[in-house]
């Protein structure tokens, strides 16, 4: 797969991840709940909030159980991905974005809220989405720093919600039912990644 040449193609790729019923695109606030698992952000992540119209306010895990981590590859740069999530016209977001060069993590949506990343509403409500800077056909973006930081993040998410650290609960975007995306792609090293998650 070649890197998309036009900004329209890149936007369409990320926007496609957000396929939601129209009634949900405006966002819906759940009932107030003081005992959230997450308050604002994980302490080791930069808080770079998505536009309020790009996710659904919720009270997870009380409102929806959280039992998956969905692994994505952005098909964009780190900075451009953050910009897309901050653009209210895009209707897409993930909870986290991991930078390739150094493994820096940005949190864009609180885990208590529903990110629009999986292209499947049921999976959106039940998962934490982690985007990784890069392209599915460019393994040079899958650096040691990225794998390490992402695995530590996934392990922490799994620990927070008692999610098993297995491939049946840590899945690729392409494994979400009805997915039209191929990320993280065949060059993502799942064996290495799951070992790192378990060791974190």
C-alpha cells in the first residue's frame, strides 16, 4: 500500500474509522458518575484533547464495559493525526496516539469516554483505541521506542479494566467486525508486541 498522496485520501482513511449512527455524531452525555476509572489523563501522556464533537461523553466502565484494546496505524504523521482529532468536522478520534521516533504518547480522549476509532459502535463503546504514527507498508515507523511505549500503555489499560493480555482482547483495527481498514497491517510484529505487553 502506498502512502496516500492527497490530504483528501488521508482524511477519508481516518474518517472511515468513525462510522457511527448519525444520531451519535453529535455526542451524547451519559449520566453523572463521580467514580470514574480515569479522571483526565494518564500521568505519562500529554493531554491533547480531541474536539468535543469527535467522541461521545460516557461513564465507562459503568456505562459500558471495557474489554478490548484496538491497535491502529494512522496513515498520517503524529502531528497531523492530532490535528485531525482536534478538527470537529472530522468526526473521528482515538484515546491515544503514539509517536514513532521516541514513543511519546498523547491522550486525546478520556478512557471514560467513547472514542470514534473502530468503525463499529459496539467495539467503540467496549474498547480503548491506540493509534500509532506511520504507514502500514513502512515498517521503519514501528520503532523500538514506539513498541515499548505502546506496550506499556496497553498493559496499563489492561490492568485498569482487567482485560486479558491476549490477542483475543488486544486486536488490530482490521479484526473489528465490519472493518474496511487493514491496519496495523502485516508488518506489525504481534508476537513481539504481546510479549512486551505481558512483560510491562
